[in-house]
């Protein structure tokens, strides 16, 4: 019987530790996600979507050389990093350089 009286508090302490560890882990993950979300401006997000669509359209049309599309993807990655760093104006200029590829125009048959 003495063993059962010790196992109760020990199990309770273990559960408390486990709960604390899980709670702390969840808290850190939530804080990291919130920080990432707050670091990306709406302007950058709008340009990101536009450039993704443009790059995909050019890729499907296969009009531009692959090297040029790769350059656009690398520029987009740089713009994303710059925006996360808080340099929004610089990031927007990078996104605009991608948009200089122009829209995809295909001739109707």
C-alpha cells in the first residue's frame, strides 16, 4: 500500500512536467508562427501572389528561356526574404522587376 501512495504523487508530477513541456512547446510554435505572419506585409503578399501567377503562366507558355524564369524565381525568393526583414520598399522593387517580364500573350489559332 505504501507503493500506491508514492505512485500517485509521482505520476502527478510527471503529468505536470509533461503538460508544462507540451504547453511551452505549443507556445513557442505559436509565437514563431505569429512572428512570421506579422513580418510579411500585405503589399508584399499581394505582389507575391501576382508574381507567382506570372511565373507559372510563363512556364506553361514556354515562351521565355528557362534561365530567365529561374532568374525570376530567384528574384522572388530574394524579395520574400527582404520583405521578411522589414525592407518592404526594396522588396516591392524586386517584385516589380519580375513583373517586367510582362503578361503572357498567346496567339489564337
